[in-house]
DNA sequence: AACAACTTTCAGTATTTCCTGAAAGTTCTG
DNA sequence: CAGAACTTTCAGGAAATACTGAAAGTTGTT
C-alpha cells in the first residue's frame, strides 16, 4: 500500500542525490585534468543551479570552510567561468556560472593556452636556443626533438586560437557536430 | 687568453643543462595536466635520448628510487608512450619513447578519451537517467544542463576519435598546419 | 640445486597540495 | 564614529599523493 505517486520530498531527495553525484564526479574529473577538486565542485554546483549562490550557500552545500570557498570562487572568477552578481539593497556577493557549454569550452581553451601552452613554448625555445651552437650527435638529437615539440605546440596554439574565438561560439557547435557526424 | 673554441666538456655541460631544464619543465607541465611529475620527467628523458635506457640509467639521471622508476615506466608503457626493448644476450630491460610528436599526440588523445571522457559520459548519463521522471523546475534545469554537457562530451569524443585515428598521423600534421595557417 | 641477474611489490615515510578557522581588513549604515 | 555585515588573508594542520628501500619474486645459468 505505498502511495501511488512519489511525495514531493521523495522527489527532492532523488534530485539532491543526482546533483550530489554530479558535483562529486565533476570534482574527480577536475583532478584528472589538473584542476583542484573543490574548484571543480564549486563550478559544478553553480552550473546546475539557476539562482546565483552566496559564499555561505556554497559552504553549506559542499561542507567546506569559508576560506576554501572564497579562494576557489576567486579562482573561478579569474578563469572567467563564474561571475559575481550583486543585488540591489544586499551587501552580500552572489555567484553564477557561465552555463553555455560552448562558451565554457572556449574560455577553458583560452585560459589553458595562456597559462600552460604559451609558457611551455617559451621554455622550449629557450632550450633550443641554448644548444644551437653545439654540434655533437646528442646535441643534434636533442635539438631535433625539441624543435618538433615546439612546432607542434605552436600549431596547437594556433589551431586552438581559431577554435576558441568567442564570436564563433555559435558556429563552433555546428562545425564540430558536423565533424563528429 | 681563453681557449678560442669551447672544450668538449664545456659543450657537454651546456647540453646537459638544457636537457635537465627540458626534463624539469616537462615535469611541471605534466602536473598542470594531471600527470604525475616523475612520470612526465621519465617521458621527457626518454624523448630526448636516442639509445634505449635501462631502469638504472633513469634512476641515476633523475635521482629517483628503483621502485619509483619502475612504477612510472610501467605506467608509461601502459599508456603506449614508451616501449620496452630487449637486447639479445642481455637480461636487462631497456626503454625507449615514441618520438614522433603526432603519434604521441594521437596516443594521448586516445588514452584520455578512454580513461576520462568516456567514463565521464557514462556518469552523466546515469545522472540524467535518475532525474528523468522528476518534473520540478529545479529538476528541469539540472536535466537541461547535464544533457548539454553530455552532448558536448559526446561530440568531443567523436571529433577526437577522428583526429586521433592512427592511420591519419601523416595527414593530421598537414591538415592542422593548414588550419593554423 | 644453488646462485646470479634482474623485476616487482608494498609498508612506511616524505612531500606536496589543499583546507580550516580565526583574525584582520573593508565597506556600509545609523 | 561605532558597530554591523561582509570579504580577505594566511599560519598551521589535515589529507592526498608520491617516493623509498628492502624484501620477495622471477628467470636464467652453471
């Protein structure tokens, strides 16, 4: 003799479970790609929440300290994945995530390029420079390999720039879906 | 009254410095992308070394323990980025890296797809499934967002599959270089 | 079978990375 | 200006991750 339809609280519970799983999983994924777990979790939480959240909301939902929430929110704002919202008449700051997945994708590409690919290219060039004058076989091999890597990264940098031009965030899904067939 | 040309040992020193810097830097890059530093360093070392190296060579060069060297070499072999070489008449195992940057790239894409993207898609689908029946506004929003992410990842998975087809590792550089202009 | 050459494992430890919480800082309000 | 509301910082502690080294395992040789 169970109720014919699930109660509201049962439904709310199920939803909460799914949300929690999503948040946890996004955190795990983050780690795999070199992003701190909490930052990824906050991002996940904001992505699936319609209303903007305060630092306290986030602290409560994820059970993390104020400092942790604060720092990671700043990071996310720094990446451009989250923006802060201020409501008239309220002193508290609220946060909301960019929800468009293609825009997210472009932002992430742009930032990764800037933070990791470009510096790596610079270092590679430094290495290449330093052995330029040398001409042992080992130096030759080193030079060849680092140059190949450098060229590769420059190509990647350039291709990614084109892919991530923000104006194209409407064209991109289209083009890639086509490629994906 | 310094020597007119640098001595061999001076040259060797310079090369060693450049190699060390490259290895260190590749390690740092690894961390940024969620790869353990030592694993990336071993990979770097093997990439810039022509002759295959033994575990002992690597231990010595990077000043790491046998266990560490061993485990990370196995990981690299598991990724397919390094293969082991056995020389006739020698019992020791040697290792060499795939040196072709485009092949490397394809391998990494394939493995990341398999290890991270595909499991993530599966989890997302699970989440979507669980809230399918629910119909509150919040459930609706959650569903919409997770579906968008899921679709995105499936597209990415598919595009990457095409990009990383091994047969194309000659076409790929060409195509991407064109795109990069 | 005994030994040598080499590989593998893993408990304990070191290192890195992340998080907490409380104190100090800032901005607003009456 | 005093106090409330909120944000920021960061020293010290906790947790996650990676590493060591030695012992056990494997394979080949005499």
